């Protein structure tokens, strides 16, 4: 899209700042750039002429168009970050977004697979891997086991390196968001499935294969889209309504840990959340399950 004068160079400098100084991923930097380009096109004026009134009009237009509250919140956060940076660097006279507020988003509890459904999923994947003896079936089992055991994001699992697996300590080292490193434990079934896959990984790898743990059928690094399809197909085996994504397994791992007595701070560390407030959504999930059980079972509920 064509941008008003003054925006292009500023957005290029901001993208470089996000990548180099804040360590954001290329995907996140592109997403920020898209949001800011849409703002520039909507305002139609140079960045130095944008005022709080301009931004409020932009915000109102988004809401009139039916944008989801989560989308509006994300874009407002992006714009606030951009103008705070521009003002700090002396690229605009003042920060017009400092008092810009987004509508509050109603927090929805994530859908979580019951532990029984996850167990059925893993049992079906294990049976299929044993019957077929196919390296890809063994990879799929290892992927699902590792995702549920560790709560890794799908991007983290797909970029996991062979050197990141510590079999003696039964853990993996993960490079998460913002370039932050963390160590996550693996359960015995996940480690066993991972070792079974690594024994046959050579049947899939090629001389040009990367050192990632999980490979695609042609020997390249496993594409996150393929990983999502693997998880969806595996969880569908547990019955209608059980289908979920890698992020669904992450939700399940966190919820089941808390239900089993794990403390919130440990779960935060395993998930790689910067703030414990992000992890607290899972305490609401477990509390809601307790309330539902009480309502259904207690004679005087």
C-alpha cells in the first residue's frame, strides 16, 4: 500500500530496532509492520502530525468495522510501542499514543483436552507407529509426546536442535520468544518415543538435512504447518470433538500440571511465559472444572 510521506523510512528503522534490540522474530516484526502500515494508510498524514484524536478516530473505525477486541488490543499495543520509540529517538515531537487505551478483552478460558483424551491420542499414535514401523509414524508419535510432555510452542519444537536434547537429564533446551533460553523436562514416554524416532531419523535425513530433531518427509526441517496437521490428525483419533492443535496440547499440559499439584511459578518457567499473569489463566481453568464438578455432584450445590 502507498504510505503518506515520512512513514516508510521510519517503519524501516523501527523494524530494525525490533529485530536487533528487542530480539523479536521475523514473523512478529512483519506483523507489526503490517499493523503500522494500515494505521498510516488510514490516517493519511505524516507520522509527526498524528495526534491522540487521530488515533482515537482510527480506533473507532476499527470497532465500527467489527474488529475483534483482541485485534484492537494488539494493534493499540503495537502503535503505543511505535510512537514511544519514535518520541524517545526524537523522530516525532511528542508521543500521541501515550493516553490511547484499547477496549478490555473478555478473557475466554482455553478449551482443554481431558487427560483421558490425551491418553487415548497417545495410545493410538503409539499403536500406529508400532504397526506401521514407518519412520514418519515414529516421528509423529515423538512429536505429539514431546509437545504434550514439554508444552513447547510448535515453532520451538520444529526448531529444536539435536544438541538441545539431554537424554541423561531427560530435558530439552529451548530458545523461546525474545531469544530467551529455558530448560524443560521430558517425561519417560516422551523420551522413549524421541529415542525411537532418533534411531530411524537417518532413514529420512539427507546430506543437506539440518540438525533439527524433527524432519519433514523429504529431509528438511519439519514445517510448523505439517506439525499442526500431525497433531490434529492424532488427536482426532480420540473421538469427535477431541481434535486440537499443538497449542491445545500446550494448554492441556499446563492445566494437567496444575491439577496434579504443580506450582504456578514452575509452570510459568516450563511454558516460557515472561509474566506469571499469562500463566494464571490455567488456574481459572482448573477452578472452573472444580466448580463444575461441585455443581454436578454435590446434593446441595
